[in-house]
C-alpha cells in the first residue's frame, strides 16, 4: 500500500512512548492509525486525553491505499531495528483482506494484526477557538522553566499542569506553575487573535510538547475552554484541559521586599549542592545566613555531620532563613543568565528569584522552610 524510508517512519512514530498507554484496556488505543491526507501519510495516536498527529513522506503510495491501525509499540520497535537507510514497504496480505498487513524490508518480513480504522477515536476541535501564535523557542523555554514546579499531588489536580493566560494590558502570554511550595511565572511573546480565559495544560501534555517543537519558527495554538491544539513542524498535538480553577497566584508573589541580594547563580548552585551532600536528601533544608555581603550556607545532619559554605553577594540583605535545597537548585537551573537577585522580606516570608536585569515578571517564588 505504501513504501517509506525508515527515518520517515521513525519520525512518525516518535511519540508512541509518550502518548500510547501500554496498559490500556481498550485495544484500539494501543494502536497507531496510518491514514492518507492528499499526497502525504499521517500517523495518529491517542489515549483519549491527548491526540498526536505526525505527517510523514512516503516514497510510493499505491492507489489502493486504505487506512489501517496496528499495535503502535510493536510497529515502532520493528521499524527501529531495521538497518539504517532501509526502506520498508507496507502491503496487503495475498488474500487482499485488511485483517493484517505485511511489513517488508530487505530479507525481513513481518505480519501485523490490524484493527479497523473506523474504530479509532478522534478528538473534535470546538468552533470557538482563539488563535495564539508563539515563537517555538519562547514556548520551549516557558514550559521548560515552569515544568519543575507542577504538582504531583492527586488531591490537587488543578495544580497538575501549567496555567496559560493572557497578560493584562499586553500581547504577552503568561505561563504559571506551582505546587504550593514554589511558583514559576514566565512571559512569552505572542500574537493573540482574541480573548480567552485562563486554561490549565495537563502535566502529561507538558512533557510531550517539547518533542513536537521545531528548532525555529512559530507554534500555533488553538485555545478553547476544553481543549488546546498545538501545531508545530510536522506534528499536531491536541489535549484536553484540566477542569478546575487555578489559584489567584498573584497573591502569593511578595511585592514589599525590603532586601535584595545579587548573587552569581553558578557559585550559589555549586555551594548549595556541596552542603546538601551532608544531608543525604536533596529536600533537606539549607540555612541561608545573609550578612556583610557573605551568604553562609549550612546543613546539619545529626546522623552524618554538618556542612558549611560561603558565597559573596552584593546588597544590604541581613537575614537568616531556610530553603529546600532541591527547590533552590531547580530554580537556579531554570533562571537564565549568570547573575540572579533574591528579594527577601522576613524569615517566614517567601523569597523571589529573578535574573538580574531580566524581565521582572519572569520570576520564581520559593517558600521558606524551618531550619
């Protein structure tokens, strides 16, 4: 029915492991649908919450081509193990019935069972979608920066994703994630073709998204109250949204900081990593003592010992406060630039981290810990 290069088939099946659920009790959801759209073929995957479509080129498409579905994981494994540069042909069995397909490549031949293409579910796009266009690299950085702050607690499902909304008074799109202990806010350039209320993109979708983002160009989002569609490169990703209300995150961001310390991010990250070694747990609190432009970091572990380190900073901050070592490490890894600022108020109040000289709206808030 068609012939394609191994590389083209692999690109079409690249999202199998991210979308297809191996333990699904619905057989058709473990399959990939191969169908034709004009002079191209498209591989479609779904788990009923996410649908991915990837277009790929075929060397030859026979006139008798008919859409079919085959086990996605098995199909991908076979293609992956073909020799580099190989071509694969997909043929009907000799009886002409599409109860199975033959995959041939060189001396290799496989027969794979087929389920009807008509049984494959399709997600529908509502008609009232708002078009949002974001540069691919901007979107990649935004979801990368927010990803580590998404909650994993099942009881707070409305925090298990990234909140996307319009920035008041500008064309920027704002991405926010929080797990109740830390919060990340990131603005991106955007062209927005209307108004939409904030939506929560699920954690699983956030993890798949980077795999469809091209190195350059724009990503088109079609945003509705129930689903969002992302079009990037040769792929289209559609996802259901989390049904819930994201908290009023602006109330969490301190606006009355009385102290600001400017610190080298790499030096601080290295020092935090060193002292946290003593704790044996990345989540143990690290004591931060700001005084006389020297930040002293300390960890005490009754079972192992103590660890101390120092980092120079600029500013008039004078405060003793504790933070989760992992949260600090994640924040520093996701703030661009070599210099960061920490805005502080008091021992029991959260700190705000920003890139020095960057957009003040791009920030990370970290709640303190008792040391």
